[in-house]
């Protein structure tokens, strides 16, 4: 008979193993399998080399309700494989980190292989999986929407903001959204749901100038809605960055890590908001453009007693902001 202590020790050890090693552990014996499976399925899409796409999907499909299966078949002609044996593990309950774009890609491959012609097939299957997550009590800690050959459309992104699925994401701590925008509707809705994000990364790929203001304003709204944003990385904002600079004031008591990359600061007001984020430990402004000396002047009078690393790099030598360069030099001299 296995004691709880042995299981606890195994769990602690397995937390430090790679996905590849965890995958090997599940074949040792039942005890190891019981301890490894929940950890392995916290982030089932982490290691692309060990993922068996169809097995991953079948595990989630096995937990879709019969009523949902019937609707998928009768309304959309989506016939899911029959699972002969009930699963020994509640896979849907284990998920903590979810790579949304990658899952949609897997589902799309499945639909193609099965001859599912309904263009909404990936969306409908993803919706059924989220319902299984909800029923199993899954609560995400990390959500990633990443760039890929398949861009997530607004309808697919907004799926997360539907009232019934909000409990799954309302406690997310780490959020990463990269790709072609607009997803500003998604960000605006998220600001009403996810208020406990501690680490936020937004990377905007090329989008129309007319959309940039909506992206920047919705991003600022999301930043301001957080209760304790610890780490913020903004990449690729090409205009209206003033919205984001204003929103930093709301996080002055929490922000420790700030990273701007490929940001155009044209039209920015004085950096008073950033100057008040005195708990910063890391500051990077990389490949910036259109930043004037007077805009960054408030930094020269600010105190950053905890700052341990700073990196300032303009997009070109002609873009140097000399006040910002002086600020970097003074901070480094203090280290």
C-alpha cells in the first residue's frame, strides 16, 4: 500500500523534470503514472517534439458531454471518435497553461484529416473542449495566443470572454498575446474579466494605422484594470503609445519589469507616469524611435532605488535621445 508521503515526494521530484522525462515516467508503474500525469497535463502542449496530436485531442474529446457530441454531429456533421473505455484521468481538470493558437492548429489538422468541411469546425470543437474544461473545474494560470501560420480571428479570441467560460480565465496570472491584430475587442473584454494578471506580453504585428489607436487604447484599459501587474512587455506598437505611457501610472506600486521593443513614441507626452514607477528593477527600451529629450526629462528627477538592469537602444543612430542616454549612463554608474 502506497503512503501519501511517497506520492508527495514523487510529485515534488516530478515538478523539476522536463516534459520528455515526465512522459517516460508514466510508463514506469501506476504510482509514477498517477503522480506524473497531472503535472504533464498542466501544460500539455509545451514540448512540440513529444506531443502526439491525435492522442492529445482524443483525451480532451473523451470528456466532451454526449449532448454536445450529438449537437456537433446533427447540426454540423462533426462526428467525433467513439471512446470505448472511460478515461482514468480527468485531463481537462489538470490544465493550467494553455497555448490557444497551437490547440486550434491541432484541431484544424484533425478536421482536415477527418474530412470535416464546416469552416467553423475548429471553433465549434474548441468551444466543446472549453465546456469540458469548465465542467472539470479547470482554472488557467497562463494563457498564450501566439503567432503561427494560422492567425486567430476575433470570433475565436472572443470565445474566452463568453460569460460561461469566464471562470476558466479570470485567475490568469501570465498572459501573452502575439500576432496580427485587431484583437482590441478581445483586450477590451478581457479587462472586465482578468484583473489579476502579473505578467503581460503584447506583441503587435503589422496592422493598419487606423487600428493602432484602438489597439493602444484597449491595451491601456487592460493595463489599468490590473490589481498588481509585475511584468510588462510591449512590442511593435507603432503609434499612439501615449495611451500606454499614461496607463503605467496605475501600476506604479507594482511594476518591477518594463520592456518596450520596436515602439514608436511619436506624440508622447512627458513620461511622468513612468517616472513614478520607482520600484522598477529592470528597464529596457529597445529599437525605439521618435523620442524627444523633453519627453523623457521627468526620468532625470525620478528615483529608481531598486533598478538593477537598464538597456537603451534606438532604432538607428539618428534616433538617439540624448537625455535618455544620459539617464542610462547615470543609472549604470550607480549600480
